[in-house]
C-alpha cells in the first residue's frame, strides 16, 4: 500500500486505544506463522530489491539487518506485553507495570521483567504507520531512544543513521525506506514465529547473495555454516568454561559451541560456557551483539577494536568481599585490576573454587565460583581448591552448617578484627562421605535452593505488580473517571489535594536515656526506626517502663497509627509502617494518626507509594532528613471514604499473595537448613530423601 505525505491508511488498522499493537484480525493471521528458511530468503530478496540502486549491494545488510533486529525486539516485547495484559486483566495496567518495573530495574541494576523495553511511541507499528515525511529521521530516533532505555543494546541500534546523506543527498530516501519497512512488516518475528538465529541466518544469506557485488566470494566474508558446526562439535565445551573469538565477525562461530552445550546439557544454562569476542568492523560488531541478544546470551562480552593493537580482554576482574551480596556476584560491577604475569596463577579464580571472607563482619562467609570471567581475588578473601575426593559444591554447602560456624566462631575469637587465616581453614573438621553420596547430597540441597529461588522470583514479581497497581490506582482511581492536572501531578477528577497535616494528627516521641536500666524493664512496646520497613508492626524487641513513659512524657499510640521514619541510614528514611499494637516511639519517627473518616490503611499504602518523593523532600537545601513540618505540609491525593476502602480491598489481594509467598519461602528455608544439618551429620541419607 502506497503512502502519501499524510497519515498512512494503515494507522486506521491499529487499535484505537493507541497501544500500537496489531488489530485482532491481523494477529490471528500472523500469530501462528512460522518463518522457515525458504520463506525468509524470499522475504530478504524482496527487501533487497526495494533498496536496489540506493547503495552498493554488499551494503544492503547495513540497512536491512538493523530493521529486522528492531522488529524482532518489538514483536517479542508485544508478546511479553500480551502475557502481562492477560495476567493483570488490563492492557493499561500491564503497561503501567512494565514501565514501573523498567524504571526500578535501571535503578537497581537488575534484569527487568521484559527482555527489552520498547516505549509505546516507538513500537514497530508506529514506525510502519509514520508518514513518509521525515521517516528516516523518526526511525533513527526510535532506534537510538530504545538503545538508551536498554543498557544491553548499546552499540547495536545506534550505528545506522537512516537519515544519512552523501554529497548533500539522502543515501536511502524516505520512499525506498517506506517500501523496505512494508516488506519487513510482512512477517512476525515473535518467539513463536522465528527462531533465535533469524538475524544470523539473514546475515549469511545477504552476504552469500550479494558478495559478488564487490567481486568477492562469500568465503572471504564468513565461515560456511557446516564448518562452524564441525568446529563446535570438536570443541564440545565443558561446563563453566570460556570460549573466545578474537576475530568475531557476526558471532555465529562463537554461538555454535554454546548451542551444542545447551543441546547436550538441557536445563543447565547456568553452567554454560561464557562467550567472549572482539571485532574490528563497527557494523559487524553491532550484528554480533544483536545475534547474542537474540539468542538470550546476555552474559556474552563483546568488544569492538583491533585485537592485535588494542586487545580488550587482557585485564582481570578483581573480586572483593563487598562484591559478594546475598550469595551472588554481579560480575559487570566488579572492577578490573592490573597484575604482573608472574603473580596471576597465585590469585586466579576458576570454576569450582570457593572463596571465604577472612576478616570483618562477614568473616567465614563462603562463595562458590561458577561461570565467572577471568578474575583474581582480593587479599581479604581466602581461596579454597578441593582435591580429588572432595566435591567443592558439597564443601560449600557444609560451610552453611551450624557445625562449621561453631568452629569458625571458636577460632576467630580474640584475633585481630575477629578474622580467620589459612591455618584455621585447613584445621577445620569436615564430614567426608563417598563422592557419589557428596554429589547426591549437593543435588538434594541444590534442588531445595532452586525451589526457594523460584518462589523468591515470584515474590519479587508480585511486589512489582503491587507497586505498579498502586501507582495506577493513585493516578487513575477505581472508577475510570477523567483526570485533572494538579500541583502534585495528574489525579482522578473527584479526588482532592490535601496536606497530610490537615487530615491527620502528626506528632513524635523521644528516647528515654539508655543509662537507666529501669527505663527498659517494662512491658510497653517501643518502636525504633530500624523496625519501620514498609510493614505492619505486630510486636517489638524493646520495651520501656511506666516510669520512662511518665518522666519523658511519652505517648502511647493506638493501633492503625502510621509510623514514618524521618531519620535513618540507607533505605530507612521515608519508609512507613502501620501499627497493629499500642506502642511508643522515638523522636526520629513521625506518628501519623488519621482523623475520622480517613482510612489509615489507605494513607499507609499511599505513603509507601510516595517513598522516593518523601526521600527527595528530605534533601531540600541543607536538610538531609525529614521533620514534622515537612511531613505536615506534604500533599497527597485523597478520594472519598468509599473509594479509600475499595482501593485498599484491591491492594489486599496483592498483600495476601505476598504474605503467602513470604511464608512459603520461610518454610522452604527452614526445610533447607533442617535437611542440610541432617544430611551433613548422616542422620538422613539421600536414599531417605527420595523414598
């Protein structure tokens, strides 16, 4: 269908809700389509014909491949969006959730719920329906914006300028670009429609078909696929190994050994070999990175540059105690270091090594090295390499037992900073069952751990779902009414902006002197800011006496009071808790008692959603904390009492799911430690576990 300079007729086919997704009829036609090799080659030939004459034939791939890659990203995002929409029962809520999750993922340097985030205004259908005028400029902007929003896409979508000019004339004019986009739009490239290597196959076809344009044979450009598979079979990589290609090209030669590993070791992706490569040509480097992303090999490290003059993988990572957090290491955040070649073997880490913290608050904590980049360990760590007959995974599990910690605590007492050393580690007494039994024990414990990890991921997703739901509720309300712009942003038409101090009584407490023991020998719960962690408070570890209450004029706050931490280290400041008992508190806490007809749970949930804004309010001028004046003046959006209650009922559904998952994780953790102790003492055998 031809495009004029006005809006494309195709725009009428998209959903009128502006989501950018294909209409239902088109979805049905394309949803079950599977792109095979002959269809793909015909498709690529047609695409190349659309830009024939605009550039040299060998450069067709430079225009076609980034668009195919972008369409793959967009179609995969659409697939994941549809899954979220089905889960939430609302497309708007799903988009809200995805956007909120993406912002949080960037902030906390974690993997978002979707592989790649494509903003609504830059999805493929928006590109397809864009008028011809300034189409090249729009495509380039879309690709660069998406690359900016997805850290892993750096160096892939930013390379090609579809508005490029030579001798003051467009290389690929908007008419040809429009025709090219139409051809590429013929096929869906979602998970069900095309395999992960679609870009690699397209790259090989374009080189094979159009290399003659420069009078060069395809063999000068790429290794034939059959040879690549033969090399991969010969390499036959073992678990936890690394593979490096110094002249990477499109990356297909590097990818094949990992595909061989995945085929021979199903379900063991965490043990798959790490991929490293370097490529000189910027275009080919971008294609290699695209190939890695399409295969979901996001841990691959691909560098650009001359391998001979500027090799990129000569420095080593430098693992420190602080890099080991919650039993894992974010290797991308671990710094590099330089070391003399003669010392490398003394400090090098290999898969199967165990490192143990020898000093500080984490003394005795261990970490099993698996699938790591080339790394050295810092002096505050001790490296353990097991000998034949002792499985490193088994030993690392033993390092979590009470028997191990009894030995560590007994030996570190009285030493400088409470540390341990190599002789102490060497003197540890450990159980040593036969190797087969060690493997069985490790397998049993690993299975329980994986179950816990699965539930933890579900819990994380449920918390993110609740956060997205809260943001949606407090912006759009529950009645699907129109919105109005206010000094605190958009809110539902019938909600009003109020100061917290106008609808709540807000006071604070104080802390009795800790020099008088009698002040802390009572039965009145006393809440400190460390206990305020966006939770409900059902008890306390600290109690004060009636004497302390009277002498310090402390107030006992009733249940349903909201406690806000005004001071505190790390993440504490700005967090809020809902009191479910009668309790007193410190001068670092704002005690918020809502007036009649104001729902305490609504205010608590609302303030939890305002966490970051509250923290920002604590950084005005020279102030680095909250105070009663700031809290009283803080403005919130308030609905009717009926809508307050209804909003809370909706959020309680999420809370119940979160509480159930938290309880399940706690039970799995108890099971793990009980099983660990029983297996490591021989009171339980792996045979018993599977009867």
